[in-house]
């Protein structure tokens, strides 16, 4: 069962556990990703060097943490580091979340994301509609790392993507869809203004990683995305503009509680 009630309980468990989230992410959003992890009640590690990663992942394993991979600002060295960390995480049984930023925009990004998925055991992939369509060979337009794809029939696309990629898939957009290839969960929290702030997708992926320490992959994806959406809704209520809205996201993830989740969460079966 995935609903507001289970979301609220997972949130309590997350705050009590304060898990360690190891991120190999992009330099555009690295600071915001670290701060959103702190705001939700977890602890971030932002490191990519293999010499560092091999020891850090032992700690992540010991405390029941997660590895989050984000291909937003790729170069070959970072790609190599991601494969090193991913293989080590698989050996240790540390769950992996992948954000295929910009897949479909360039061959390098698309091929890297697909190779990561074919080489590593990944628990959740989160992307926008363009990125997910690109990963399963469907036509989709990508402008930079932003989606301009048609988001209609998201339920069908996300279920098919989960089957093709062999993992849980989350497609974020006006309505968010999450599937394991059979079940489809829908999240309707969020505001359009979230698309105006760089890194909100990266932050949502990091939140999925945090919830993956206390919930199964399908549920974790729904909870992480809903948490980001709720924070956006609440931030928009008091925002004076883009700058205060961005700060409000962090403030409202920190202020999130079971009462808010139960009253304002919008998670349902699709």
C-alpha cells in the first residue's frame, strides 16, 4: 500500500534513522542536493574519487545508506568513477538510484545512462518524460536537460519503461508517474514554478534516495517526489519571487511533518 498514511510513517522513520546518502552528482546542483538531503533529515556525502568511494561505501553499507548517481555534468573521468562506485555498491548490497539528466540530448549522455543501467543493478531511475522516452527508444524532444516532450499517456510510458529497463521508473512532470512494470502510482503534488529552479529534479532524485533507506523502491520514489512537490506548493504560497521560492523549498522540506503529509499529500494508484 502506497498512500499518504504510509508516506507519513516512512517520513517518521527517515527522520529517526538519519541515513547516509552518497552522491556522485553534477556541479550545477551539488550544493542544493546536499542541503535538501540535510533538510529531509538525512546526511549527505558528496564524493566521486575512487580512492575515497571505496572506503565511503563501506560506511554507507554499515549504516544502511544509498548511492545516488546523477549524470548532469559528465566527463569521461566522472563516468569511470560512477561505474567504479556502482560496481562497489552492487558488491556491498548498497541500493543505487540513477538520474539520467539530459538523456536524449546527446549521444554521450544517452549511452552513458544506458550502459549504467545495463551494467549495474539500479533500484530506481528518475527522469523527465524526454529522458525516459530516450532510454527506451521512443521519440522525445529534449532542450538542454529540460523536457519538452508530450507528457500525455504517462501511465503507459512509465509502465513500459520499467519493463524495458528492468527497474522501477519515475517520470516527473505536471503529474508524476512511478511504476515497477506492473503497478503504477501517481503523484499530483507540485507547482509549475519548480521547473524554473535549476536542480529541482536532482533534488527530487536525492530525496528518493533518502526514502529508499526506509521503504521499497516503488514507494520510495513516490515519497521522494511527493516531498519535493509538497515543498514546492508550500514555498509558492509565501514566495516573493524565484529566489525566495528556492529558499522556501529547503525551508518547507525541513518543516515537513506527518500532519502536512496527511492533509496535503496527493499520492494515488493510477
